C-alpha cells in the first residue's frame, strides 16, 4: 500500500511485518488459520464502527460492494474475495507482509493485483495507525475494486507509477494517489460522498471530511492536485472532489511526460492553499 510507503518514508524505523517468507514480488501466504480469535474480534469491532459511519457518507459502490463482500464477522480470506473480484473486474488480491518497494507496488497494480497487508493492528491502535494494516488495505481499498472504471484507473495508475520512476515524477504522482485513492471525495446526486480508503478506514475522518467547516473541498484539477503537499499525521487540510470515476480515469489518461517537466518548474503548494478564483465547496 502506497499510502504508507509515502507516509513512513519520514520515519527511520524498521518495517513492520515478517518479510522472511516473501517471494521476489513480496507476496506471502495469507496464513488465515494463524489469526487468533482475539484478532477476529478486533476486526469485528473495527468493522462495526466503520459500518455505522458510512451510510450516506461513502459512495454507493463502496457500500454495495462491502455488503456483498460479507466480511463483518472476521478477518476475510483473501482467496475467497479474489474469486468474486476476479469475476467482477479481473483483479486479484495478493497477501504481502507490509509495505513493499514502489516498483513492486506499481508492478502489482499494473497487473491488476492489489497487495493487502496480512497483519492486523494491535488493540491500542484501534483509533489510529501509521502503517496500513489488513483493515485499512481490505476494508478501505477492496470494495472500490469492484467498480470497473475505478479498477481500470488503478491499473493505469500502476503503469503510470512504473513510468514515473523513470521520469523522476514519483513525488507528483504520489500526491495524486494521496488526494484521490486515499483521501478523495466524489459528487453524487444526493451530495458529497467519500471514496478515499484513508478516510473510509478512519474512525474520525469519515464525518470530519464531509461536515467540518475547516478543511477545503476543491473540485479536482489534475495539475493542481499534483502540486499540492499533504499532511500524513493529521486530518487533511484539503480534499479534492471528482465528479465521477470517469473523470478520474479520463483526466489522468494523457501522457504525463510533459506534465512532469512542467511540475519541476513550479512551486509546490502548502496543503491548506486556496488559489485565487478557486471554488471551496460548502460542507455537507
Ligand atoms: N497517464 C499517465 C502517464 O502517462 C499514467 C497514469 C494513469 C497516471 C492513471 C495516473 C493515473 O504517465
Ligand atoms: Fe491505502
């Protein structure tokens, strides 16, 4: 999960997770039988808290896919989800020990494989965790993979990541991921909704991002997003709002090569920036 690849780069500590059995692509066996009853119970509590928060706040595809996934009772078996997911959009889940190198992460996405961390947070991390665990990766990210347009977009993002590594564009591309896949908002006929996994797996930010008057809610604009720095240790100061997943797909489809060049000459923007003439949408 890139969320934390980016987030933990500032920390110097060793990676959390057992990498000794990982293959060359950092894939491991999920080893579902090794989860304890206490861990399944913690998953249930995390699930229940989030499930209560999401009606009327998460986008429809998230709510519907989550229901169909039927994972309220304990840590899911990845292979079962893969069966359904593969039929729906051709994606597979792969188990990973934790953070994986950028190149590995992008390569998985480019091949329609979504890496899911195998370990679950400890009870004292119920409200807040820095690295993504199985709850964030699965609950936050997997439901959206059932939407064909979003699924296609994420594969293109993976291909774009491999390209960005060659073009020195990683920092800009990471901001795009952050403000969309992790912290994105989307319009719906009934009002603003959440599709970002970092919000959807958070106990506090689900409500905050929609109704708190403090953060900015700015219509998505590709270049603007890719210039904008982000906070990793607090709620976001700015959310970017897409019209629909089609916009996300088509706005990111052009070749980024000239964009990366242009971005190198531009100043980055602080997370709270509101540019002259820019729309700040009212809270829900
Ligand atoms: N179009 C981008 C490029 O040419 C790739 C990309 C697609 C990046 C989708 C992000 C999301 O580099
Ligand atoms: Fe994530």
